[in-house]
């Protein structure tokens, strides 16, 4: 009788451990699937109009709001000391020639405007402007790079992080070809 009780206890413990491992693996795979399906950064709202913005160049020339609010636009939030931002802008620069119907802007949001835009002009191969309106704070952006796609002034999609592997690049290119 004691031997049957012992075997039952061992069987119960083994079944419990196996069940725990399977549940853990299931929830990990669900978390990974959710991350792959939703490439947006937490905090960046979608399907809402872009808040009021003010972008300017190193000479304080304001970018007309129509440049941002009309048509298709991709904003890429950057920092001049960000290695991933360099690779991201190089990747995006290759796409600009393929989609001349989409406007691409690099956005610098922090630091001395003239100094940051001067550095950006030598590091980044895309048009970079300064965010005078602190849009990054309004959207809850807390790291770079991040790409935000706008259509007629409405935030449609956002991507968090650099497209630093071929899978991410292929997904972005495929999406870009589909719009």
C-alpha cells in the first residue's frame, strides 16, 4: 500500500512539473507572437490625428504643416549618438528612391538644435529636422529609433527599434510595398 502511495505521489509530482513546463512554453510563445504581430511601441497611439507639431531646420525655417499632414509620411525619431539610428537611416535611405510618393523625415527631439542638426547632417543620409513641439513626449516615445507612418495627418502604424536583421527589413519592405 505504501509503495502505491509513493508511486502515486511521484506520478503526481512528475505530472505537475510537466504541466508547468508546457504552460510556461505556451505563454512564452504567446508573448513572442504578440510582439511579432504588434510592432508598435507601447505608448504610441494609432488611428488618431497627429498632435500639433512644429519642426524646423538649423536656420529656424519651419517645415510647413502640410508637409506632415498631407499624403504619406514616415517620421523616424533619432538621436545623434545612437548607433542603431545610423543603420536605420541607411536602410530607410535605400527605400526612399523606391517610394518617392512617401515623404521621410528624421526627427531630432533633444539637445541644442543647431548642434544636433549639424551632427545629423553629417551622419544621416535623410532629411532631418528638429522637433520644437516635443512630439516625442506627446506620443510617449522613450527610445530611438522609432518609425511612425502617417497618412493625411493620422498615425497609422509605428515600429519600435532598428530594422537590424533581414526579417525585420523584409517585413518593413513588404509593408511599404503594400501601401
